[in-house]
């Protein structure tokens, strides 16, 4: 009997030591009574086997609860981690679902916003860039405009100075011929004046090409005369044609027509020159005037220039005919004292007509 108890105790101790969880279960399972005397019922009854707890991995969902088999062995296993989540409260799962759904809605909204075409005028960055570009363009244009205006003013100032000097050159030559008695000195001064006139006329022509719309017809006429006197005939013809195209009255048109006709006759186009002179005589059909004296003096000037051109190319008879026309106009001018300048000019032309050498 003692040996069986000792064997049971030894088995219990070995089972307890081999399985730590058995030690924990012994705290809740009451201990077996110890026999106090011989003949006790406990001595004759066999000891029930001590339950041994074995850890086995779960094989299915039915293994979640401990099962006692025939031998009294209790099988237990640890609850998997996923079971903790499946046992979470429904409120937390609903809150998690709502959070996920909210994030999905936000992502969908962002995707729609990105894929939606953007209007350029609704973008602040684009508007700022366009504003800066517009400001830069306006500033550049304004600076360029100011520079152009300044350049035009400078050119006009220079041109007025040149024209003023060119208009003074013929008067200087007249003064030299009347005051100086040495012919050689007069010739030398005349050469210097001609060189100066040629240089000034060339510079004035260059300026006129840069600012053609800023010259008056009178300035163009004086420039054409200076170019002609400096033997720049083609440029003089160009300026006269430009003046004719821009002319808006008798004072602008007639001098340009007279200058063009004289140049054409000198260049050999006699018929073309005569046709232009006739156009100058018909100018009052285009620009009628009630002032008779103004009409007579204008026609007188045209006939005098026509006569001079005829004498220059050796057409003496044609030249004398136009001097007679000028004399007839002079007799109609009233009062006679107002036509004193024209009378003197006609007398000079008549005296020079005797020097004309006829040419075929």
C-alpha cells in the first residue's frame, strides 16, 4: 500500500515537473486525501490517474475548447491572434469601415479634381505670370516709343539746321560777287560754297529718308534745289516726285512740278518735261482760287522756269515764246508796283536770251 502511494506520489511529481501547466491546474483541483489508518477505503480503491495537460496545436475551429479523452488527458492550445480581432466590438469595426470609406471618397475626389480640365484664368499663378509679361511688354513698348520720338526730334533739329544753312549759301554767293572785286577769290569762294552745299544736301537727303513724313513741302523743295545745284540730279528728281505725291495745294505742287520738268528736260526727256510744265499751268483747274494776282504770279513763275529750261538745252525759239507769255501775264498784274520783282526778273531773262546757242 505504501509502495503504491509512493509510486503515485512519484508519478504525480514527475508529471508536475514535466508539465508546468499541470502545476497551475493543481491549484484548482482538490488534493486527494491521505490515508490515515490501515483498512481505510482509500487504501483499497485505486488512485485515479492524474490528468495531464498536453499542448497540441489546433487543427480546426472545433479545437478551440479543451477536450477530455478516455485517458483523462486534457488537450489545450493557445488562441490564435486573429481570434482577438474577430471578437472586437461591432462599434470599432463600424468606425474602421467608416474611416476607410472616408479615405476612399477623398481619394476619388482628388482624382476627379486632377482629371478635370483647369481654366487658365482661374489659376492665380498663371494670372500673375501673364500680368508680369504684360507689364514687361508695355514697359518695353513705351521705352521704344520714347526713344523713337527722341530720335525723330533730334533728326528734325539737325535737318532744320542743315536746311537753314543751305538756304543761306546762295545769298552768301550773291554777297561775295557784289562785294569782292578779285575774280579769283570769288571763284575760290564759289567752289567752297558748292562743296559745302553738296555735303549738306547729301546729309539732308539721308535724314529725309529716315523721317519722310516729318518734312514740310517747302523743306522738300529746298532740298531738291540743293541736290540739283550739287549735281545730285537723280536724288533731286526723287525728292520732287515725293513732294508731288504729298502735295495738298498750289504752293506745294507747282514748285515740285517745275523742278521735275526742268530735270527731265536736262536729262534728255524734252517732251516729258514739257508735259510736266503744262501740268503746272493747269494747276488751278485742280485748286481754283479767287485771287487773280496769285494766279498770274504763279503762271508767270512757271513760264520763266520753262523758258530757262528751253534755253539750257538750246531750244531758243521755245524759250523766247515762253518769255512772251510771261510778259503778257506781267502786263495784267495790278497794281504794277506789286509786280516790280517779276518785271526785273523778266528783263534779266530777256538779256540772257541773246546768249542762247540754238541746238537741233
